[in-house]
C-alpha cells in the first residue's frame, strides 16, 4: 500500500503533528530553579512566584529570636537548620514517632508536623534547654542512671514528653507515665527503663523534670 504524501496542500501532516507535540513536551519539562525561569531552545518558562515568608518572634530556650521564615518551614526545620539546635531529631517525619518532640508553651508537640509560623509569639523549649548552669536536669540524670537511652535517637523526644508530664504531675503513677509516653516510640524497645527513669526523676526532684 502506498504511503500518504507528507504534504497534502498545507494540512497538518503526521510528521508535523509529532514534531509539534515533541516541542510541547520539551517546554512542559523545562525545569525552574529558585523561582527563575530557565530558557530551553529560546522558549522561556513562566516565572514562579517567590515563596511566601512571614516575620515571627519566638523565644527558644529563653532566647528571643526575630526572624523571617518561609511559610512552608516546619518547626523542626527551623530549629535544626536555622537556629542550630539539632537535639530534636527527624525520625518518621510525619508526626508518628515522637523523636522530634519539643515543648511549645509547655506542651509537647511534634516539631516535624508543626509549622514554624504557628510558633509566632510563643515559647519553645528543646532538649538543649533542659540543662541549668551546665548541669543536666534530674530527668536527664535519671535516664543515664537507669540506662533509659539505648541508641539514643529517640531520647530527646522522650525527655521532652516526660519533662512536660513531670511539670504537670510532679508525682505521677506508673500508669500515668505510660499513658503520657505513648506517643514516643523507642525502636530499641527500652520502654521499661524509660518508665523507671521518669519515676526515679519524680522521686528525686518532686517539682518537675526540668528543675
């Protein structure tokens, strides 16, 4: 069977159609970097809008910070990458394991699923803020004495949740400790030692884990 002529008087040809489609795909696949249009074979992409930013004022471990943050930054990203406080860890990065727990106005929160802009005007305490005058808190000491830290990755989050508990209930029962710590996972399964450490800190301090 004879092939159809490539040009039949100005109508769209198969080769012309495929050529035009390919050019469209190239344009659609052109990358953009940092909101700046990138030109590919003379075709300019549309400029992306700048990422929205918000000025916030937060107090972190007793120090006030006035900074502009990108609205998409998580609190964990802000603390680790822009304040230099790397104690709160990134575990699951989806609000399930508790390794990133910090205190926000005294309440434990997952910093990986909390936006930095939500912390505007509020007080944050990280694991670095537990020490007083160079000394660890009674809770931190109890974690060491009772071998509550195994690999140590979850320990900062465990400490912050337990600190909030002891500040709220200075003399908790074993059941109250277990209930409070349920949102913090330990992949080493060292839960019994963690509960023992929290109870020991309560017995020695009697006034909260951070004191």
